[in-house]
C-alpha cells in the first residue's frame, strides 16, 4: 500500500504560523503550571502518604473527606481508582507537621472507627497468610496434631489469601468458603475468631520530605542529563544547527505535553518522569530520521539552499513519519485505554507526546535549524569534520 | 543458499532457541517487581545518635564507678550533648586521679578539658563515627535475622552506600505488610529490674504517687517506668500504672540463650526463655536475695509485667504479659534476633498489596496483547507479504526481550511492561524505515535484490542514530531512577538492542531467504 506517492508539500512555507501556534500552546501550559498550580505532584516528589483502599460498600466521598479531616488531616486528595463498581479509592495526604512516617497511623484508625465500628478480634481483610496461620495453629480445627500443624495451616492460610488476592476484599463468608483446602471446621473456627472488615488497604506509599526532595532532584537530573546527552550526540553525528533544531523540537514536545498533562490533572510521579524521558527519546528519534535524510542530500549536492533541502528531506521521509507515528500512537492509545489506572498517566504522556513529537519533527525542528543557520552560520567545524570523516557512500 | 546466509540463519535460530530455553518453564523464570507481585519496599534510617548517646551514658557510668573504686567518691556526671558530658563534684587536687581513671578506663575514645568546676569530656570524632557505623551494621544484621525468621523468600536488605545511615529493605510477596513493618521496627530492648516501689503486687496509680512516697525527690538509683493497662478482648488502652525500678539491670536481652512461645498456667500465651551461663548466675543471685519482691520485665521502656519472685530462679523463666498469640510469636522473633542498637525511622515506604499487583499484571498483559494485535494488523495492511517479515522479526524481538530479562535476572515492573508495549510500537520503526527505502529504490527502477540491498544499507544510519538517542535516555533513567522506573530503563535498553538486532539483522536474513534463489525477481510484495 502506498501512503503517499512522491509527496511534495511546502512545509517550510508556513513555518512562522506553526511556530507561533506552538509557542502559544506552550505558554498556555506554563501558565497553568506556574500561575494556577495545576501540576499535581504525587507523593514521590511532594512527600506525604498515599493509601489505596477498597471498600465493600461504596462510601460517600464527601463523608470520607470529612472523616479524614476530623482525624486532623486537611487537604486530603480523594480520587476513585480502578473500574466502575470496584469501590476503590486513593487517599493522598500531604506531610503533616514535618512527620517523616506519614499519616497512615492517623487515617487507618479513623477509618476503622467509622467503617468497622463493632470489629472485635482480627480483621480477615487486613491480615496476611502468616498471621492467619498463627491463628489456626493453636486451635487446630482440622485435628492434624502439633507435628504437622504449621505446614498444614500455612497451606490453608495461603489458599485463603490467594482467594482474597483475586477479589481484593472478602465481602461475605461465602467467598471465604470458596478457598481450596479450607475445611468446614476451619471455616467455623475462623468465623469465631475473625471478622470481615468492610475495607482493605490495597497499597500504601509514604515518602518523607527529605526523600521527596532527593527524588525531585534525581528526576530533574535525569531529564536535563538526557537532553544534554542527546544534543551532544547529534552535534557529533550531524552539525550543531541540527542539534539545536532537534533539541528545540524535543523541548517543545516536553513542554506541550507537560502543559496538557497539568491541565488534565494527572498525578506527576516517578513513572511520569520515565514517560517523559521515553518521549524525549522518541521525539529525538523522529527528528533524527529527517535530519539523517538532510545529511544524505547534503552529501549529494552542497549547492541547493537549505530551505529547499529541508523541504525535500521532510517530504522524502514523510510516509515513514506517518507510519511509525501511526503505530506508536495506536499502541499508546491501547496502553491508555487498557493498561489500567496505575499506568494511565504514563500512557497519556506517550500518546500526546508521540502526536506532538511527530508534528514537531516536521514543523518545529527544521525551522529552528534554519533559524540557527541564519543567525549563527552553519555551526561548528566539529560537526562538519565529523560528517566528512565518514566514508562517503557511493552515489547511485 | 550461500554460506553466509546459512551462518546468519543459524545464529538467529540459536538465539531464539536460547531465549526460549531460558524462559522455560513459563511464568517462573522472570523476576516480577514489587509493583507486580506485591510486597514491601522500605528505606529506613537508623537513628545512630541513639547509639552515640547510649555510649556516652555508659562511659559516664564507667567513669563514676571506677573513680569511686580508686577512692574519688561522689563524682557527679551530667551529659551536655549526645557526645559531651561533664564530671564535677570532686576536689581540685583529685583532678589528676580522675584523669588517670579516664585514660585507663574510657578506651581512648574521649578528649577532655579542665574547666573551673571539673572536667568536660568530648567524644573523639573517630570514635563517634565507629559507633554510628557499628550501629548501622548491627541494625542490618538484626533486621536480617528478623526477616529470615519470618520466612520471606529472596529478601533484599542492604545498606544504601557504605557511609550511609540508611538501609534498604525489599520484601517481595509479603502479604502481611503491617506486621512485618512492626517486627522490623521493634527495638526489642528487654531488661529485667527489681521493683523499688511498689515493692510487689502491681504499679502505683500515678507518677505523683511515687514521688510522694519518696517525699518529692526520686533517689539517685531509681527510675520510673509506666505499664499500659489494656482491655484483654479488644486491646484498647485503658490507662497506665507506674513503677519505681532499680536503675541496675538484673539481666538484659543479651543474656538470653533462647526464647520460645509457650502457654501459661491459665492457657494464655507467654514467652519462655533460657539464660546463658553468665545471665543465669546474675539472675540466680538477684532472685535468690529478693524472694517476695517484684521483678519488672521492661520492653522498650515499658513494663510488660512485674511478677513476684517466689523462689530463686537460675537459668529459665517465662515472660507474662497481655499477649495475643501473634504478640508472643513476634516477641520471640525479636528477642531471638537481638535488640536494635538504635531506633529506626521509615523514610520511604511502598507497600503493594497482592491484589493490586494482580490487577496491574492483568491490565498490562491485556494492553500488550491488544497493542501487538493492532500492530500486526497495521503492518499486514500496509506492507502485505513483507509485513509478515516484520511480524516475525517483532515476535522474535519480544521473545528475546523476555529471554534477556530472564538471563540477566532483571526485574519486570509495570512501567517495564509499558516499555515492552512501546517497544512493539517503536520496533516497527526499523522495519518501516527499511521498507520505505526499498519502495523508493523500487520506484527508482531497481530489481528486487538490489532494492533490498539498498534499502537496508541506506536505512542503517537512521536506525542506528534513532536507537542510540533512545538508549541515551534509558541510561540516564537507569542512573537516576529507582525501583519500578529502573526496571523500565532496563526493559527499554534491552528492547533497543532487540530492535536493532531483529529490525536489521533478522529481517535481512528473512528477505535473503526469500530472494536468494531468485536473482532476477523484479517485484517484492511490499
């Protein structure tokens, strides 16, 4: 199938228009981040505590907020999580009074008091297999004797917990009964000594202020380091003006995606930094392919003016740009739709980033390379020496 | 078939077989990250100033006691900071004698200065460093013991850097996170001390009551400790009572030879212990001389129980308290592993419950499957038969990525799965670059084989440049990332090498296989 046969668009003609559009979009994003405080830092960078909770019955979010507020924590962020009807919530609280170990010790007792008011004994939804085994061993409902008790009840406990793992939470004893290897006697014993609380803690993250600051610093170092590393690589492989063009295009992609990310309110965490670095890699990748063609065309003839050269190269690589961009956009869309809540922010960055990255390889990278050339000349001798040192390919 | 083609084909088949063999049996050869299989990641700080302060306290006692033995009685010592203390209350002409005691008994770890009132001691920096260092190492060992006893498979417990006060603990697959975190953090400093007031039979209702007993001022050799009163059924805190105990410890946790969970006379959970030879001698002397008096069992600064000494006890006994079975079991675990030399603060705590990880794997795998199917479809539509070529290369790429993960023992994390899904999208880029180039060459009138040659060699530099730039990003990510993000960087890097190999080498082999015997073929299904 042919996507485009010998395309010949004048991409460079409208370069001022596209650069203006991009600059305005970036400004809108930065405005959101810096003046509206839109960027939603997760506990990785801001510090604080994040609890992932699953409830048996859907709680009222306002009541939940009120409850946590009365436990002494204002400014808690409460979001739904997971699929519709899973009754899963994320509760994120900031650092309280410089405490390093977080707010779980405040939030969980408050939740227990409200949602499990008459809980006595052990909550089967809040313990794990070793504790469950320790409960059954001294009672020995299956009558296996002290010799075999530990092995036997560890097996039983693991089977019960595997059952809970698939559900996240036991909401009735019928669900407990389905666990393999759990005898009626053992079930009766559990019903006597434990209860089914009405919520479970699926996950907990706590980051102290100090560690949050360190993670922030490492994140910035990673992004800046990667950008500088790529600029250097392109400078060595191509010419400085192309390095500048590619870096401007990449910076452009990062800023636009960051702005949209902030406006959409996704949580900014370590995984997001990973997503942005991948985006940087992809964006440069995309730009490099075009510049590679420019370099090839340059070797064929030095006489053509840069504008024509850039246009020609963009057109020659256009169908590749569309095809690769297309598959990657498709795949990140799938990741966004089906990858689950934990990975959604990541997939968003990739999805938006690849679209913007494809656009910028055409409309941003080349105009900046041209601009740099007009202002500062062709760029360092270093680049040209590097290009000339490579064995010239036979012209066909 | 040419010799070089045969050789290259052999290499591809061998690598595929190697990867498949590394991956067998499926599902057991790849390390899953904590975010996928559930578990705990902890970064903790050992509060080493606790250990430094304890050392200062100990040396103050040594100085006072040894000086008294040498005839300088009544020295008063007072700690000024964690690393300094002053000694006063002796006549100026005894200064030299006290200094001699310091030289002989303080082990060279202290500098001191004469002041008007006496001496001010300051810990030498090297001594302080070694105390801090020792405390971290001892904490590391203690935590290892505790985790081992709890039976966690493949734990990672390591100091973060050589000089650091931080310890990283990673416990995959733990489904009882709160209990394990308590177990690790428990200082578990056990001591037994004789009761001063009340002499026997339970605590005083308040601190005030004890002060009144002593006429408003506590004697030098006495300290007050609280005991929590809890409701036996719910464990709710009801109130506190207080004991005045001798400062001298009869025995501490270090004197234990063993500890085991057991049952008391009423069937309640207790901890039975055996003492070492030295411990048994001290215990025997103290209990023999104090029959009828209370003996307080103090754990981490709180009285657990204070039973009456009924007769001389030498090498074994029980610890009673308001324990549940689990409490008794955990106390045994901590007693066996020894006390922590200092307190612990959790700086970073990431606990992933098993069901959260379970959901993540499912959605990650589903996204991967759909992504691959769409890509396959896309390539077939756009490149027809040549699309099959790229699909084989892609499948091999995924196989090699997983094989390499298994081979290097790398960890697959949720962002790592996302990385693989993305690699699927981006690996196609190599094929697209080559195929588009071939189309151009065909349009320029080249025959099939020449077009294949030109397509690969001309696309090569683009492919290499493009992938190296992504590799640069991955390296920085690996350097500065932590946990799951690091797993992502590893997967991404492996994916890049896989892409280069499959997109360039394997794909070329496949084309050569097809067209090797048809030197004059003019058309490629592309």
